[in-house]
């Protein structure tokens, strides 16, 4: 019980069914991108705008 009360983020959505569908869609997009095998350096948006 202690672990559950310490781990809950407090994040609440209006419609959990819609939220789960969106999560699944995003996860599938991520898997599709990973399957392409792309690699490269990661840059934050701040770093990109500073170099532009």
C-alpha cells in the first residue's frame, strides 16, 4: 500500500479509453520508427535553435 501511494503521479484523464487508444497509437508509431533502424545524435529543441 505504501508503494502504491508513493508511485501514483496524480495524472487523471477524462476518458481512460480514449487515452489508452492514444497511448497504443503512439507506442505503435514508436515501434515502427524503431523497426526502421535509424540512428543518429539526439539534440534538444533548445540546442537546435541555438545553432540556427
